[in-house]
């Protein structure tokens, strides 16, 4: 088995492994590979010339230092239970450290994965609140904004200890969500069957019911800064002894 940097001819096989692991459709994968994918930010293990395990990452910033958001970590069904995920992640950690990354962050898909990633040196550090509410009967001033304006406003509203997610992060995010701002809030959200999923609501969270009414949604789920639900885990790769980040708001689920 070899750990490889992909070339363009590997993409069809990587897409097949992604579909097997996560079930995403071609439109989602087209968006990812056209906006967020770069061969420098992917590593995979091959077995018999086919991908057996893979991971990707997005570049982020924390305290003005580069941090990698590890994403879509997957092992082919035929190779699960062989330790390939551990092998690949340890190799990527070493590579990121050599490239000057301060750390790596990831968002476990379920509770059992928090224990798995802890064995690889990750600590739970970022918590959120997630709540469901129904629409009010009151409109709130808001407008849809570009990814560029969203990035500028998010820098101002990001909590202390937060991780910046920009460039390929917002490029990919814009393929599945819209950006909104109001007098005292910033929202990233997508709509599904008249229900809003607010991936991140920064600022005044009490206006969530009014946002729903304004956008014509009956109800919604919102993620906000908080302390109730463990969300992201961080692995320190630097010698600078940086404090653990306290907020990571956007998971591309």
C-alpha cells in the first residue's frame, strides 16, 4: 500500500469511494471538485491501484497561523478495520507539520468518532448550540450578500478564539448555501422543503424566528456559538503552545 498525492486521472476513483462512504450525489461532488479540491490538499492510500482510504483538507487560519480542516475522511468498505485511517492521518499530520501548519481540526460525524480521533491526539475544543424554532409573524431587515462580503463581515463577528474559514471554504459553501446579513446578525443557510438549516448564525440569535418568516420558511434549525454540544476537535501540530481554538462554526455536512 502506498500513500499518494492524487493526479487528475485519480478523480473518478476518488469520487466512487466518496459515494460509497457518504452517499452524496454527482452535483455535490461536482461542486466540491470544481471549487474546493486541490491535489495539494488530498492524500490517499492505494491497494491494488485503487483508493483504499482518503482525506481532504481546507486551509483555514487561527491566530494568523495556517490550520487544516480535515474533511471527508473515508475508508473503502473492503478495507475497513485494517488501520488505514490511522496510518493515513498520522502521515498527513507529519506532512502538515512539515509545511508549517499550526494544527488540524475536524468535525466528527457522530459521537463514537470523538473517541476514535482522541486516540490520534485530537481534543474536543469547540462547542455549539443547536436549536429548532418556528417562524414568527414579524419580518426582520435582511439581505442576501456575496461570499466576499460575508467573509469581511464574519471577520468582525467571529468570536475570540475562532477559526477563519475563507477562500476555498466559502467557494464550496456558496454552492450549497446562501449568505445573509441584517442589522445585528450574519447567517449562512440553505433551505430544504420550506425548512431552513442555518449552518451558522452569528450575532443576535433571538431574531431566528423572524429570519424564518422573512425567508418564507415554516421552521428551521440553527447552529450558534455555545457550550451545549461538542462540535469540533483540534490536534496541535506546532511548537508555539497556542491555546486551543474555542470556536469552529462551519462544517460542510
